[in-house]
C-alpha cells in the first residue's frame, strides 16, 4: 500500500494519532465492534432449535451457553480481522468517500504496517476460539470460521468487483455464521433457515448497493465501489424487491409449517376447537420492518440497511417486536 513521504501528510498522520484514544482508539474502531451484532446469526439456529424442541430446555446450561459464546466470538474476531484487511485493500478508495475517509487507516490514524499485524492477530484469535468449542464438532466450527475468512478475503481481493457474485459472497458469510452456530451445538440446520438467511442477507447487500447509489449518485458511487459501474438503479430496485419478497415468503412458509406446534386452543365449540397459530403474529413486524427498509433505501435516506435498523425508530421498534413476540410465543407454546 502507498505510504506517502509528503511532510504535510506526515504531520496530518501525527495529528490524527494524537486524537483522543490515539492509536489504541483507532485500533478499536478498525475492528468495528459495532458490526459484531451480525454475529447474532450464529445464535439463530440454536435459538430456533430450542424453540421447536430439538434442543430441550432442560439441556440449556452453562456449558451450552459457553459453547455458543465461543462460536459467536470466533466469528466476531474473524470478521474484525477481515475488516482490517478489507480496509487495507480499499484504503485509496476510502480516502475519496465522504464517510469512509475517516476510517483509521484511510485517515492515517493507524499505519498500514500496524494494521496488518493487528489483522493477523484478530484472525488467529478467531480461529483459536473455534478450536475451544468442546467435542469433535470443534473441527467443524474451526473449518467454518476458516471458510468464512477465505470467503471474505476472496471477496476483498476479487469478488467485490464481480456483479452479483459480490452479493452472493457477502450472503455466504451470513450462511456460514448460521452453520457455525448449528455445528457448535450439533443440530441440523433446516432448509428454511438456510434459505431465509441467504435471502435476507442478499436483501441487505442489494439494499446497501442501492442505498449508496441513491445517496451519492451514479458517478460518485462508482469512484468508491467499482462494481457499481455494472449495476443500475433499475436492476438494484428489482433485486431488492425480489429478494425481499423471497425472504418474507420463506419465513411465512416456516410459520405455516409450525402450525401444529405453535397453535393454542382458544375455545371449543360444536364445530371443534378454535385455535390460532401464535407464531403468525411475528409476520406483522417482520413485514413492517422489511417494507419500511425498502421504502427508506429507495428514498435515498440511508446508504446502509444495518445503519437504518439502528437509527430509524419504526425499523427499530419492529425488530424489537419481532424478537419479543418470538420469545413470547416460544414460552407459551412450550
């Protein structure tokens, strides 16, 4: 990577390094711990396995929790390491981006040499945590973490420049997280779970591509993400809607398949029992959150669906309602 000998740039680097938090603060920011929220996908498979009885609630003990924690943090540290190397690869483009130019490497707060060492350390920690998972499944968790790293590195090196493959690579990362969580507790991931994960992550990735175009414009966005030259607003709008609908249909298919397990009898009459599938109530906040996200992205208010999920009150409330209702239904049905 380019390390300029320009005195003004060196002075600027020194000034940035002396900011509150200094290099340590820059390293913390470089790891993007706020992105660890994506590690929740590691917990999705085990959570639904507990809800549908595949994992009995009596077996949920400290050992199981620690096992999931190891898998969770294995993917989190691996993701942080990959972010470091992605920023190293994108440093020149990031300097042209109105927001990404403030990243630690692009701004000069963290040197490229230190960032490489830091990135390697994070990757080693991630792989090491995978090996701490008890039982023979640790090799599967280790292998899935390694596959995740290879996928992200391949994305950073090549796939992010190839239309459609860039999104499939990003989505594969989420699927690998789900598989890692299932492997850690030795449960078989259902087809609906893998499909829903794939479609939802594709929705987020296509949504980010469209959001960037809507916020920055065609010319500017192509300068910071080359693959945008091969996309258009029309194609991305279509993709966002298609995978968004596929996500909802996949989830509603799962809800329908759980009708016998999640229904409760509300009353009895001459015609039989009046029962209701309580899990259906989760469809409403899921639909609200997804359609609201589509609306705001197409309106150009946000360039990242994950940022939108944190800042938009409607999406935030719908997400909380979905989680709360899912937990409540699981308790009532159990």
